[in-house]
């Protein structure tokens, strides 16, 4: 693991990227306190498959309807008097 302050990392970015490509983690710190980690990009764990949850998800028929009191609060309906 390599630790660099941000000001140092700016000057050494290409070298730090090479460290990441070799499999090391790079920790970026601000005033000595770790704030970010640079790791190698591996891409998605597996390709997404559209429609893989077909039949498992449903939306209630009243999904877009708000109760009267909430609709009034959001100014979508005249206040009930």
C-alpha cells in the first residue's frame, strides 16, 4: 500500500497509476489523514441482463396517487376546509 499526500500525488500521478496497475492500492491523504483510495478498475462483476427480474417486481395501482393531506401539503390540491 502506497500513501501520498494530495500535493505529492499531483506531481506523481503517472507513477501512482503504475503502482495501481501492478496491483497495489494507493491511499491519498490530506494533512496526513486518509481521504481516498485508488484501486484498479475491474469493470462490472458480470454483465447486466435486462429483464432478469421480470415477474418479480410489481407496482401498486395507486403508486402515483397521494393521500389528500399530502397532496395539499405539496400544493397539488386545494386545502380542504
